[in-house]
């Protein structure tokens, strides 16, 4: 779970970095914005996947502990 939490934190930081870069790149043209937006969407999807996996693991741990 610690590994997933670390990856989630990195993804959150990357999303914030990309959001700032998008704001700064508003005058650079739509292709730059589209590329940055695509990268940000990939990071958001990865973050969603990691959050779901974390929840699954937390539930499995909770079930295992309740069975003891």
C-alpha cells in the first residue's frame, strides 16, 4: 500500500505541474495545449486506477483482520 500511496502522491504533483504548465502555455497554440491536456488526462486516469487499487487492498486488509 505504501508503494501505491507514493505513486499517487507523485501523480498528484505531476497533475498540478501540468495544470500550471497549461495555464502558462495558453499562448503557445492548441497543439501544445492538446499535448499537455492529453498527458494530464493520462495522469488522472492512472491516479484513479491507483486509488481504486488502494481501496481494494484496504478492504482486503480489513476483511483479513476481521477474520482473525
